[in-house]
């Protein structure tokens, strides 16, 4: 289970730890960690394992919430998160996971707030809901009253949801709305809204460096929150990627300290966020079409998946999401053309599930 440093060759540890010297353990506050034993994806994590992952990465605190419960019921799972936080000497800040389609979802949100939850986690893919949703609006309204965070899954396996979250951010300015996984479902077009809304944030819990480059160059640094996604990724690796990309785009030590945890500490305390200035812009990493790099990454992943005989529809869908852009001219024209080709590939994959056959793959590799 990748929640500690044990899977890293010790010869690589100096590389992963390089550049962390200006940051102390108390500076780190991970925005995205899970515990649970019943997730259908097979992952499991205990509070002790997440604490071990924090210690291995040299990090102090984390927001904690429940993994997916296949029956859709979260009261027991939320109680486990609340108990873990109470026993953690302040190292865990609990979020209540709410499934909007279940009976009593708003009552569960209120109950957890009264029991000590600092906010909410919403997962439209695994809990099978779309935005806009009336229960989600009620949950965000509660967060608005408490100046509390609401973390939305905004990564793989879903259509774009950013328009609905932007609308909620405008109407409920007290809520601190966080798009998880670098907001990849909407990252290509949402930069102007992120700059205008001081209650819309993005966590860094994602693996693709091309996505991370777009996040750090187009989103104001005050809207970015360090996150690992433990147990799905170790904090040691996540913090390495964060520091390397943040330094590459020109963010200095004080900005990196705020992203590492200072900004999140303010949000969970109900304080106003720091203004860390504008995004550095795409030219901060040299003149390049980062959007196209994102598309290429997911197309390559889809090709590899197809050659292995698995369904390439998810990476194709991510590639199409990466084609959505706020840019004009040649970049928009190029991405629109690529998106049209990907739509054909998506339709073809859906029409011919299981293709290419194993025998075809053997011939292709010869």
C-alpha cells in the first residue's frame, strides 16, 4: 500500500528530498487523504497507515475523509474519520463524505458538522451523481454558513463539472470549493474564473506532469493546495512533483510554503485566503502548447491500454477534456481538430469493445 516511503529505493531518497530545506514539517498540510476498508477498487487504508505516510514524507497534517462505501452509506465511515481525527492530536482534519442521492444526506452533513467535521467531500463518480444537484447545493450552502471547505472529485471517470462549481462559488462565497486532482476535468478553460473567485481552489493530487504544468502556470498560486491522494499515491512522491513544478514556473519559497499548507490552514480555520499574486502564465516554462502536451499524454496512455487489451475509453475521455480551452486562434483550432478525431476514436472503441484482439496485439508487437 503506497502510503510510506518503503517502496522507494533508498538510493532515490536524496532526489525526492531535494529542495525541501526551506520547508519544515509543520509547514505541510495535505489536502487529500482517505481511510477505509470497503472500497470496490481494492485499496484499503487505516489511520495509522496514513499517519505513517505523513511521517515518511516529513509532513505534519492532512485533511482526511472516507473512501468509497459500495452500499452508499457513509454514517459509519464518517464516524471512523471523526474518531481518527479525535485521536490524532490535531494531525487529521476530518471531512464528512456525503452521497447526495442517499436518503438523509443533508441531515448527515449537519450531524457531522456538529460532531466536529470541518467540511465535506463529494465524489460524483463513485457516488453516482451529476451537477447541478439540489442536495449538493444544500451542502454547499451549509459550507457557506460555516466558511468551510467542500472537496469535489474533479479527476478521472467524470464529465466536466467546472461550470456548476463556478456557479456555486459565485452564489456561496463563504464556501471554500476545491476541485481535486488538479481540476483536470475543467483545467483547460477555467483559469479566468479561478482568478476572479477567491473561494475556488485546486488540489495537486494528480500524477501527470503536463497537467501539473498547466495548473501551476495558469491558476493563481493562492488557489493551489498541496495534496497527495494517499493511499493511492505516497506523499513523498506528491511533494517532490509539487516542489519541482512550482520551482520550474518561478514560485519562490514563501509561495511554495503557502501552497504546501499555509493556505489550507487558513481555509480550515475559516480565515480569508492569502492573495499570492497572479498565475505566472504559460510562457513561464518556455513557449509551448501545454494543452497539446496534456492531450498527447492521455492519447499515449490510451494506446498503451489498448495494446494491453483493456478499455481505452477513460484516457480518450481525459484527452477530450484536455482539448477544452479558453485560448483562441491556432491553439483552439488545433485542439478542436484533435477533439473531433478523438470523438471518432471514442465512438469506435465503444462500437468494438475488446478490440484489438489478443492475437492482433501479438501481431502488432512483432
